[in-house]
């Protein structure tokens, strides 16, 4: 009897643990609002930016800007927005907040996990990312913003599929922005057509990459 009782208690504990681990998470967005940002190399041009909160289980996890892209039925990506303290050391007060565009976030609807995506040569203002499936294509900049690149990355891969230098940023037409590249399928290809650059297409040799979040990689359910 004691053995049977012990087995029943063990089964109850295992079932309870499994139910807790598989508890669904509520992931969604709040309402849009407009904020001011400063753009340009000298940050002298005011502009409007729409933001909305990313809410996980009823709590604001991050603020985001732009439209989210569904990678799978479980995972989506969205660009982050955040407030930066712009107070100079010689100024009085404890803070002077300003809004900024940030990098991209990978969000798992099942686990509720939110993690940053490392996009090589990505610039939060210059790069307009065009997503297709689990691929991202955009115009990138070097760390000192002197060189321009055409970049294609696939989520789950450490190295970019394409990182092509297209010249110095100073050689681009004045006030020229880099439009988002255009995707097509059969075969999967992306076309870059930025001002001052030769138009070209890059064919992606498709190969599936299983997207695993850090939580999954650590053995989570």
C-alpha cells in the first residue's frame, strides 16, 4: 500500500510540474502612440515615430515600432524602441529622456520569451529591414558609418548569407535613403536597388534552419 501511495504521489507531482511548465503565455501589443525622435547625422531633424508596447502576461516587456513579421506560427520579429537618457554631465537633473529606434527582437508566443537578434552591420535608422520567411535583407553600415553593405541573414545562422560592400557612404547622393530590398520566390531571391548603387539580385540557396530559442536550448518545454 505504501508503495502504491508513493507511486500515486510521484505521478501527481510529475503531472503538476508538467502542467506548470506548459502554462500558456499571453503575448500581444498595446495601443499605438506617437513620440518625437531626432534623426540625421547631426541629430538635428525632428520626426514622428509610432510606438506600441509589447505585453507578455499582462506586463509591458518592451516598446516596439513598425509592423511585426510572423516567422512561424509560434515566432515573430519586431523592431525595438526605447528611451535613452540624453542628459549631459554638466546639466542639472537626473534624466532627460529621448526615444530611439533600436534593434530587432525575436518573440516566442509559446514560451513568452523575448530576445535580441544580432543583425550584422545593422543601423537602426539607415537600415530598413525587409523580411521574408526567416530571412532578413537590408542595407547596412560599418561601425564608423563610412562604408555601406548589402546584407542578407537567416535567423539561426551566425554568419550572414550575403555581406557585400557597395562603397563609401559619402559617395551616396545627398539625403538619399536606402529603400528596403524586394523579395521574390521560385527561386527565392532579393533585389537591392539603392540610390547611387548598381541594381542587383541575390539568389538564396534555401536551407531550413530550425529556430530554437535559448529557453528551448536549455531543455525547456
